[in-house]
């Protein structure tokens, strides 16, 4: 019975810091955190905006060298699927 009580007490001591961290009852004010603006994510982790994405007009430019290469390759391989 003593071992069972020791194990139960040990589990409570080990689990309580995690429970406090999850609930946020460490004495901090949660209303102050709600009033602050959300900081921007680092450059490599942010959601792109419409201004960051290239326009679709440049994708179909027939004078673009890459588009010329793609057209030539499409003529050579005809019905074989590319990029599937």
C-alpha cells in the first residue's frame, strides 16, 4: 500500500507542472495578451499576399524563352503527360 501511495504522489508531482502550463494559471493576466496585436511571422513562415504572387499575364507570354521551350517540348512529346 505504501508503494501505491508513493507512485500516486510521484505522478501528481510530475503531472502538475504540465497541467499548469496548459491552463495558463501561473499568475499571468490573459486579458492583457488579448489586447496586444498579433506579431507578424518571420519571412519564411508567413502567408503570401496577392502582391507577392506573380501576375497571370506573365505566365502566358509567348515571347518568354521558357514558354518557347515548353511549347517546343510539347510538340516533340505530343500526347505524353508531363508533370503528372
